C-alpha cells in the first residue's frame, strides 16, 4: 500500500470479473478468438489476448467477425445463419436494450462492464437523489443501470447515433421518464463547462476510446487528452462524492499508470484508489479473459 497525502493508492492490481449469465456468456476462447453467446445468438470475434488453445475444436456460431488484413481495425461480419439486422433484445437486471452486430466488431453492449455497474450502484446506496455522470456513454446500458438504482444521470456521448440508441433502450426498459439528461457533446468540452458551472456529482463513469471525434470534429487522443479530463472530473467531485471509475481498452498502458494519474488528480478528495483488470470468466474452463484495465476512486 502506497501512502500519499489524503489518498491511499492500492498498487497491487485486482480483477473485476464478469461471470456467465442468462443474457451473455463467454463460451470458449483460444487461438486469438472468442466464442460468445448474446441471448439466443452465438458469435466468434477476434481476441488477441486469448493466447491459449480453445477447449473445443468445433465452434458453432451464427456469425463471425473477420478482421481486415491491415492494422486499421476494419473488417466484416460473415453470417452462417440469419441474425436480425436491426438487433434483438437483451436484459441486464432492470434494463432491456438492443444488441446488434456493428461494423466495429462490437455488439452495441460491453458485457465486461457488469461488475463496474454493480460497484458504482453499491457505492451510491443510501445517497438521496444521487447525481451521476456517464461520459462516453455509448448505447446507455450503464446509464440505465445506474438510473434504475435511483440516481439522476447525465449521459454524454459525441455520437448522435449512440445517444439515439440509448434513448431507445430507455424506452425498451420502461425508463423513458427517468431523470436522465441525454447529451450529444464532446466529453472533454462538456466536463470543462460543468466545472465552470460549478456542478458536482456523486459518481462519474468514464469509458473513453483510444481515438475518437466529437460532434464538431473535435479530436480525442487518449494519451494526450485523458489527464486534463480527469483533472476536470476531480473538480466535479467533492468531499461528499462517492466514486469515479475509469476503464481503458486496446492501449499499451498499465493499470498502474491510470492509478498514478488518479492519485495525482484526485488526491484532494481523500479516499482510496485501486487499479486492476476487467475480465470475463469463460464457461468452458473458468479461464479469465482480460478485456480492459481500470482505475477507480471511492470514499
């Protein structure tokens, strides 16, 4: 345990595990691929971290994402059986949402975030009219997961399409009247404006991409822009705030680096900072497939 003024930073990494459940399971993994079940459909997707051999030789899937031969991250879906082009419904606790095969190999939902949403919900227990901010909110499953526990949410994403999908998911969940502000904006610019407005939040969730564009052409580069964003998030929290959670995917960066960043920017708040990996537990053998690194602050 590294002791610093007003904040404890746990430097021994931990693991937050997403277990198989009715709406999702990692069935098998290996040889740089993974076999997953999203509701009634099964898919094969690339997974560089699955360096082991799979448990089964013959994978049966409704669709497979075939990556492009270059390093630009492109590719295409190949379907063995019909899969609804407009998506199909899945559930997470109180939330109903639409899963869909996207051009970016994702399925409009990140199942490894399950323990993250549960952790934030547990930190907000007992907080009356809790205020939470979800930056890079994507299709809103996390926003609705927190809203269902009673929090008032501000959901921010630069993609008009993603925010529209999030609002549709709110309707599917019967939560369209919940106190959620749906905002299409550049996350960094929005956070800076909130600081100038002297707003505060009880919880902040950040799931930033490595690279992205804002609605007005703003460029987001994780290595350059994350530190000032975290600094502004620290100004949106106070001594009565409960938690902040940061996840980072697909970068050559250590969870310890994220922890040191939070230690610097949030030291004035006190509390504790922890770091580690998000992972999904495989059904076949119980292997843990890492998906992202995280750093979290709580008090």
